[in-house]
């Protein structure tokens, strides 16, 4: 399993948390999604079928354009 983390500055409410969680969970191979309203971050546990680009696209498609990969 791989864990990727992202910073999404536009996360501001529970709707944001729910929208990102739904969008990322829809990707085949995603095991767990944790969106932090406090930290404005997204943590995704996934298998090898999921790429960082696919995760960023899913977050973008949920309406959040500014996404930074946390190392």
C-alpha cells in the first residue's frame, strides 16, 4: 500500500471534506481517504493502480484547483 498526502488550501468546510472524500474514494484502488479541515490536507492510502496524477485530477474534478503534493 502507498500513502500520498496533499495540501488543498481551499478546504474550508464540511462540504469540502465530503466532496473531496467522494471524488477520491471513487477511484478504483483507493483504500482510505482522510481529509483534514484543520490542516487543509488530504491523505490517501491506495494500491499501485492509483497514481498521484489521478488523485490530483480527482481533487481538481471536485472543484479544488490548487493542490500541492506533500513529501
